[in-house]
């Protein structure tokens, strides 16, 4: 089945450490996104990529980094510069060449700083 | 910049009752509008979407939504709620462009509780 796989489902990080969240899709979508979800705040866009080797900052990119070396993969690194990294992270993808379509979401990674 | 407001943080209804979740958006042109649903600890599932044309759109699980340009609203409705509808619901707006379907602005979400 086609879809988006995020791993791990739960991740614990010590303060001062960098961690990388994985996002893989087999939908053959060119565009991929990372969102952060906090209770009562909805989802906020961290980074997005429209094509391989290209990505842009979203609304809350500070303290995060991404890469897009392969079409199917869009890993997110939460750096030690992110002051409050504990949150639920969602990866999504979409096909920008298909009309009237939507974004598809993964099952999320819950990151906790300990 | 666009914005989305969901005025109700938490709504409680009885099973079998009707439901309306409110969504107001701010955007200068015709937006792309979406309703997603999220079960606890899970990802988002699309309920329905609006791009243009007929202002009443049908979605999955018996949900529908109506786009009202004059009120900048896109409210979600269901005539009879089931206990399995308990979840958090998000309204989102996208703008024209290559990433319009995924570069979204979300509302704060509405948590739906269903009493038996």
C-alpha cells in the first residue's frame, strides 16, 4: 500500500542533543512537508520541499534542519538550538501536478526532551 | 497572509445528534479549503476538500461542508453523530501554487466528544 512512514513513533532526547526524524513516502510525490503540532495550536509548518535538492523554510524553521537527497525521503533534524522541541511531528506529501488533490500525512513522531 | 479560526475548542454532543463545527478563514482570493480529522496519537485523515464550483461538498463518513464566501466560512456538518466520530477536527486553507495542496495554514482544532 502507498503511504507515508514516519519513524520512530516515540523518540526521547536529552537536552543538547540533535535528533533526526525519518519520513519516507512511496506515493511518488514531489512535494513533502514537516509540521509541528502542539496542544491547542493546530499544526505549524516547519519546512517544505517542492523537489529533490530544494527546500524552503516554513513559519517556524528556527532550530530545525532538513535535507532532500531522494524523492522519497525528507528527514528532519531537531537541533540543540530548538528551545522547546517536545511536540508531535507530522510529515506530509502532495502531488503538485495533480489537480484538486490533497496532502497525505504520516502517523507522526512524538518527541520528548528528558 | 492567510489565517484560519476555529472558534470552538471543545464540543460535546450526544450520539445521534447533529453536529456543526465552525471554521472561518482569512484570505484575499478564493482559497483551497480542507477538513482533516485526527484520532489521538495518529496522523491526519482528509474528510473533504473544496477548490471551486459547488459550494456544498460531500466527504467521507457522512460529513459535508458548505463554503460561504460572504461569511468567509467553511463549516463542517453531520446530521447524526456516531461514537466513533470522537476525535479532533482541523480546518485548513491552502493557496494557489505548486505546493497549495500541502503548504497549509491550520486552525487550532476542535475536539469532539460524543456521549452515548
